C-alpha cells in the first residue's frame, strides 16, 4: 500500500472515529436536539427521527456501513477538508434516522480554520452569548431551577400542613369532660330552681311554711354544680396552655411558624427571580411561551399558599383567642354563681345575705349572657388585626384561584403535544396534572377547612343565639330577687317571696334550656363529625390528603 493510500485510510479512520464520537455525544445528551427543535418540527419528524432515549448505543454505532462509508468518502475529499462548514453543518453529517448534534459537538469537529472563524463569531457576539445560552444548557438550568423551586415549596407546604394539623387537634375525652361539667351545672341548677319554685310558691301565701332544709339542699347542689362547671372550663384552659407549650417545643407555635414561612418564601422568591431572568435571556427558545405560562402558574401557586397560610393562621389564632375567652368567662361566672349560691345558703337562716346573693346571681347571668357575644366580637377583631399584621410582614396576599385555573388551562392548551422541550424528564402534560391537582386541593381546603373548624368550635361553646337567652333568663331571676329583697324586706315578705317565685320560674326555663342545649350540642357535634368523616372532609383528613399529595409530588420532583 502506498503512502498516499495509507494517508487516505488514516484520514478515513480518523473521520470515522470523529463521526461515531459525535453520535455518541448526541446519545449522552438526549434532550439537546429535541429541545432545540420548534414544536412543529418535532411533530413532523416524529416518524423519521431516532428516539435516542430508547435506542441503544450499539444500534447507533451499527448503522448501515455503506451509508457511513459514503459519508467518510465525502468528508475525506479535498473539497470537504478545505471547507469547515462541510463538517460542522448538520446537513453534511445527518441522514434520515440520524440525530442532530449539539452545537458544541459540531464545533469540536472543525479544523483550525473553523475554530478561528468560530472564535471571531464569539468575539463579535459576546453580548449575545452573555445573555443567551444553548438550548440544552437552557433546558438543564431551567430544570434545576424549577426543581429547586418545587422542592422548597414542598418543604414549606409540608411544614405549614403539620403546623395546621397540630393546631386542629381535638380531644374527644376533653369534649366529653367539658360536656359532663356543663351538664352537671345545668342539672343541679335546675334542681334548685324546681325546689325554690315549690317553696316560694308556699311562702308567698304562708311565709312560715317554707322548708328551710329543702332550700339549703337546693342551694348547696347549685353551688357544687357551679364549681364543677368552673373546673371544666379551667381544665380546658389548662389543656390549651399545655398544647401551646408542646407546639412551641415542636416549632409549631405562631412566632416560629411566621419566621419559618418568611424565610422559605424569601428563598422561593429568589429562585423565581433567577428563573425569570433565565427565561428573559432566552426568548428564542421554542419553549419560551410555555415557560412564561408556567412561571405564572408557579407564582399563582405561591400566592395561593401564602393566602391559605395567612387565612388559616388568622382564623386559627382568632378561634383560639375566642375559645380561651369563652372558657375564662365561663369559669368566672360559674365561680360567681357558686359564691352566690353559698351566700344564699347562709341567707336561709340569715336573711341579710339575700341581697348580696341575688347580686351575685345577677352578675353571673349577665356574664353568661354576654360571653358568646364577646367571644364573637373578639373572634372578628382578632382576625382583622392578625391579617393586618401579616400584610406588614408580607405573609398575606390575596390569591385568585380562578387565575390559577386559567393559567393551568393555558399551559395545557399550549403544551398539549407533550414534547418535553423544557424539562425532558417531566413533560408539561405531567406538570399540568401536578399543578391541576394542587390547585383543586387548595380550593377544597380553603372552602372546607376553616368553615368546619369554626362550626365545631361554635357548637362547642354553644351558639351566639342560645347563650344570651340562657344568660338573660338567669340574670332576670337575679334582678327579681334583688328587687324583692331591697324593696320589700322585711316589711312585705309575701311580696318578696312572690318575686322570688317568679324568678324561679324564669330560672327554671333558663336552666332547662341549658340542660337540653348541652345534650343537643353533644349529639350535633358527634353527628356532624361523623358525617364529615364519612365524606373525608374533616380538617385532619383534608390535611392528610394534602400530605399524601406532597409525597407523590416529591417523588416526581426528586427524579428531575
């Protein structure tokens, strides 16, 4: 073989190695060629292009030998070697069924003259190169930023859901104990009212026929019942305090939650700003339009999360404040009622204590009447103050779920071809399903969670309708007793006892309503919870669904 033939064979061998290396490089970067194609090109070449994600390396290397040899002959010709474009151009190395190589691979195949030309092009377009990058690099950076944003969002939402789960816990044992204490108070008060009505009815006709032992027994029973009711409310306050201490130790108290959420939101905002900058610098990328829509979706999801957290935080904290106020007031007016019953016990044998005793009953009834109204007022006021404070901390933002749904529909319409040009490992149709499910869970949670909690808590402390009625009736009884003592004692005992009799009738109605109301509250509460549990709509069930959804999303995101 002559030296010329050896040189020609050497050139062919070198070029063959370069060609196979370039093909292998394309195989190692499967997303580059597809990401650089516009959608309409990807669709039209679907039947001719080789799917490099499914084609083994051996298949690419074992292409038709005649076709490769023909390419080598063309590349080895003097005209081909003298022209850098004949090597770097995709048309010169591609055939039907071959995959276009990334630009940096093509540049590696050029001669020294081509390198000089490319260096000149890079020097002249330095500004463009600083802002725009190749399609495969854009796809890589876009994927990484989106992955980090979703990962941070998942961590933030998981913390928020656990924070809410900790704040929505309810104890059935505490519920039953509180019911028992209030029922004991209502039952003993009703027993006293029945005895008082009977004895005062006799006394307004014949004052000396009153059975003092019966009155003492009734008053003592009312006193014990009031003490039990006060203890029940005090127990609820103690449980709430212990729960708050435990939440603080776990990092789920309000201050810790606000601090944690604020830090995470700052990191998410920084990543989203970096992502938007990347998109703005690569407007020529075929997925640019889809990237803009997806940015709007991520922003809408962020706003939905912030709004959801702000609403829950404001509602739960105001609910907790209202509950604690109710239990504190309930404990207080039951203590006053117990004092009044104790003074009444002494007044049976020492009538001068009748006045202070009825004053205590009047104050206790007035507090019982005003407690639900005060709790409702505090609930509204506290919620407004918390929302105002959250806006200052940028932890509150009005979110439009309709806007989120609109952008999700836009993404689905634009990206229905599922090319995966932006994130090859997670095509947009899969991301569309992910965003849609997140949006629907946001909607369901916002509509059901706090409404359910508010209704359960409202029933637990009796409604703002029956509470004032019961308290008003008991207050009326105290007013009648006070007036009878200070106006008619000791000159007109029959008139005094007549007012006491009328007051006992009013008190019987009030205590009977309280007795029935407590039972109705327990039955309604159990029925309501069972119905919600059957529909999988309890707050803890909704939160469990969200946590399960987050686990599934995290698996998808971690695979990017």
